[in-house]
């Protein structure tokens, strides 16, 4: 999967910050998956492998491995954007099992 080491982004002043919106808190430092109540499950038989789920995911939680989307549940917050945007509706949100 993904290496868990990430470089923290630090801005020394407002002038150093980019003019566009970005995530200053670099999500790879925070295992945000613990926030989740529901989670996405992907039916790979229905998947078109279009990458839209990866593109729209607001967290670094969907990766493409061997041309297939894979959810990293350590980072997935369960927002459901991937399921809404999926053109083949192969992603369903299910209740989290703990």
C-alpha cells in the first residue's frame, strides 16, 4: 500500500501559502479513518476503472493499484463522495464494522 511516512507542510508566513485552496494539515499525518461511521465498498466486477473515485476523493484514501481502485481505510472518512460520483455505481456505502 502507501508508505506511511509523509513530510509535514509548514508555512512560515501567510505570504508563503499558495493562493489556491489546499489542505494545510496534510492528511497523511492524521489517520482520519477513525472518524468514519460508514465506509465505501467497491464491487470490482462493476468497476469501469475510470479513476473518478480517486479524482474526487478529498482525502488520500483511494489509490489505483494494478489499474483498480483500492480504499485505504486508515484515511477514509466515509464522506461518500466516491459513491456519489461513480458512474457505474459500483461503490456502495455500508455501515462500519468495528
